[in-house]
């Protein structure tokens, strides 16, 4: 797995703001994502997180682009916002999504697929394909 990946969410919920938690606290929506990382044996310390509608996001995203760090857009709103910014991203279902994907096993499998796609893209870049 690549050394770094930037996961981009939309914005902190009112509950997250009230609780004073961020992605790194593994609470609320982040719990589903970090549970998937844990189930897959992936160390989330290699990842960065930001929210596209927060003030520092543009600088964080520009830095990732400059460093060749792949960007994962969590949810359709984020993916559209990144596209509007001219930023290519790997799509991922937002961890707070509802429905069948909310089941732990299903979401974990989805995260595994996204991470596998990132790894395959890195391999292609290294081989010049």
C-alpha cells in the first residue's frame, strides 16, 4: 500500500462539532471507516483526512496533488465538489451512507476494493503503464 492517501469528506456534522470530534477520533461517521481499516489490518496512520467544505481543505488538497498523493472522495457530494475543483479522485461510498452498504461486512469489502484500486493504480504508475 502506498505511504499516504488523502481521504476527503464533506464537512463535520453539527453533532461532531458539538462533540469536538474529527475523523481521527474514530467517532460518528469515522467509526464505520476505521472499523473497516481495523478489520482489514490497515494502519490508518498512513492516511490523511480533511473535509472539502472546511477552510484548510483547499491547501491540504493542493499539497496532496503536488506530492502525488491519491485522493479518495467519500460520497457523491464530495466527488462532485472535487470534480468542480478539477481534482481527480477515487470514489468511495461515504461511511455514514444508509442502506445495505451500512452493514459492517459490506462496507469493509467496499473499503477493501477502494484500497485495492489505489494499489493497482500505484503499480501501473510505477511500471509506466
